[in-house]
């Protein structure tokens, strides 16, 4: 490595170490800056401007400061994040402006107190991200070395023994490169032009409920057939891990394993990845979970953990000189994509996460993380007395739920995220599971929405039209799919919609934003509706395993969902080709005689 490359690497690592130190030395408080990812990026950029002041030695790792608290969580991080001395480098909080110093108080560490989640920020794509696992992944990626040999026996704290950093290797077996071929899988994605956030919305004024069915345990009547998940189940003679990948352990594997050690009751109510609502979107300060019994592995934590793993993997594989961290995060969150790859953005973290590692590999990492934690802390209350077979089973269960219930499900923005107005009247519950998925296009708005700002604005516009002009209780659709990689919750999985006249109680109405008379939606959006969304719903027991897909025009006199999209639907395996109603045939004959009349948005839905 050249001297210039070495200096740039030291600057990048020093920025993270100083930021970590600032986060950990300050008491939580109320930030003067909004809790936005842009604010975190601003803090990194400000530290990068300090130049030589950030060229700290490896012994300045802020995770060593965290280890002073003598918590098992901290000991594991100290063991894995290279460093030997706690006091060789002093971190000066005044290297940041007063506003950014206040911000660090609110993103210091990820935690949950009551229903309030701390240490999280709102990203430009509309997702909420925990900062702690994100920065941990960036630090491992900058260090490069990832594979760590586990100690053979129970080991006292490295702080107590003076133990040095464990043996490491550069190669990372069985961990895939970030998003192989993802750019081919996600064409037609336009880079987001992120502007101002939507107008202020108070969560208390909104009618919100948990969204994704995939975060609940699967229905016992629905078989789970994921081959990767089945392959991850350890056999009775499985050997305990001897190495771990630092990147996966510090971002995801440790916390995933510990969450499942807390017992099945943790997952019986809402499961993996509980969502929440910000007090406002333009200047968010408080994040409230929708579920009072949420697991510590929330949606925001999983987002931050995946982002840290993906970006850390990218950094570990990128030769010097690496880009400044602030530049990397700007590209990833709301920009054109890392290194110009539109697929490597936060919008597609789940697809990228599935490409990063397999279920068997993640099972080994969760197992290894629990084994390492048990050896570092033999008296750990959750791990005491557990043998390797029990740890292996916990790891398999955690991986199975994560891969099927999180990676295998779409990212759904809850109603509060797009600024929904309250439901008018009293919603009617659906009798689940349902047997049909009805596909629509919105027609107007006609252009596809390719970023959160525009998709959220489209949702609010459609809801206003449905409520104020049509006089309906709410937006008619169950879900709406944008071209930004996200599904937007309408009436959701549990309430009767107003999307397919005469059939609203029998199926879910899913609409693509755009006019698909002559063109098709983006391939990523089509994949969500054809495979991901219904597969997740079947697993959750809200959609029958033998469900069928119908176009709106098969049941109502309309040209929806557009000729191009409907012709594609006819090729889907679940398409109900036998449903040819009188009204549908009449609409088809009319469309051959003259151009279809303009249909205002949702005029024929209910």
C-alpha cells in the first residue's frame, strides 16, 4: 500500500474511532439537529475535515471505551474490534460543532425503553436505521481482516488478562460478494432525487398497526420449504465453530442469537423486526414502536445491521484509496448507489443481504457468536449451562426466522411513514386467510415513483381523493407498490379494502403506482408482487397457500391494470385464467373497438 493510501485509511478509521468515542462519552439527551441520516453523514464529513487530527493509532478504538462498562456485549465487541489500550488516545468532543455533539447524545447506543427506541435515525429512503451496528460494520470493513479464531476454552475478559487481539485471516470463506448480479436483477431503477422530507406528521394522529406479516411466526398450517433454512439446521454431530466473521458477528449475528435466547415468548406476539413511527418526518426527534412487546431486534436495528454488513463487506473488498465514509453513505442512502450501482442502495438492503450470505453460513456465525460470548463470559445469565447442541439449535431457529421472516419478506412502509390521515369511521376486519390477490395500476399518478418523497406524496394524494372526492373511509388499496423497492401499507392485512367492487372481502388489492397500458412496472416491483409479498403472506397465514392472482378487469368493468401489465399477469403461475366474467369480456370487446376512456384514479374500485 502506498503512503498516501495508508494515510487515507488511517483518516477513515480515525474518523470512526473519534465518532464512536464521542457517542460513548456523552449522556443521552435531546439533539438540536433532527434525527436524520443526513445529520450523521454531516458529522462524519465534519470529522473528515479535521485531517491529521483523525490519524489515530489502532489503540484508539472507541469500542475499548465501551468495554469499560464490563458488559458481555461490550467484551465481545472489544475482543473482535482490534485494540489493546484504553487510554493511549484522548478523544476531544469539541472536534464537532455543538449541534453535532448534541446529535451524538441521541444516537450513542441502540436501546429500547418502554416503547421508545433510541439510537435510530430516519434515512432518505424512508427507512429507520440504528446507527450503532452501521458504524460497527464500517469499522470492521476498514480494518479488512475479518476471520477470527475462537478461543478454545472459557476465557476471562481480554481487559483483565491483557490479551492481545486474536489471530485473524484476511479471507472470508462462504461469505458472498455484495449483491452479485443484483444490477441485472433490478433494471429500470432511477436514482432517487431526494429533496425535502414530507410535511410534519404526528404519529399520535395516525391510525397505525404493525405491517409486515413476515415478522410474525409462520402459521402451523403452512409448510415452510426454504431449502437454505432447512440446510442450516445443525445435525446431532455438528462441530462447533472454530472461527467467526467479525463483520457478521458485530453487526447482526450476536444480537440475533441473544434475542432468540430470551425464549419463544419474545416472538409470539410481533416477532422479528417491529416497526415504529416518528413524531414528525421533516424534523424527527422521537421514535415510538408500534408494539409494546417488541423484540430488541427491531426493524431499525436490522436495517442498520444489514447496512453495516453490506457496506463493511464493500469496504473490506475495495482497494485503496477508499472513498470517504461520508461520500459512501451519501451514495448508499438516497444517492445513485455505491460506486454508481443503483442496486447497491439502502432501498434494496434485503435483496443484497440475501446475496451476501447463505442461511447455513449465517447459522454458523450466530452459533459462533454465542459460543464466543459464552467463553468470554462463562456466567452470562442467558448462556450459563447451555451446551453446544442447544446453542446450535438457537442459531438455527434465529437464522430460519431471519431469512424467511425478514429477508424473505418485502420492506413495507407503515401508514405513519407516508403520512396517512386517520381512517374515517370504523374499519371492518377481514376473515383471514383470504384466497385472492387482485392486481391494479393507479393510472393516475401515471409516472412511476422512484423515491420515497414522491411515493409518499402519491400515497397522500390517492388517500385524499378516495376520502374527500369519493367519500370513502380510507385509501382503497390494501397495499401499493412503488418503483423505489418498497411496499406502502394502505388498509393492510386485516381490514376490508375498497379496491375490487363485490370482492373486497375475498382478496387483497395491490396496486402498482403508474399507468401500465403500454409499459411494464420495474422488474423489482413485479418481483415483489409476484413472489415476495404473497409468499410472505402465505407464511404468516393471512393468504391461503392455494391463492390465485386476478387482474382487476376480470371482476369489474375496467381497463385496469392496463393491457401491458394484464398480459404479463396471464403468464404468472398463480393467474386465475378460468375467471372470465361477463363484464370483463365486455370491457375487452370495447377496448378493441375504440381507445379506452380515461379512468380517474380508483373511480371504479369500491
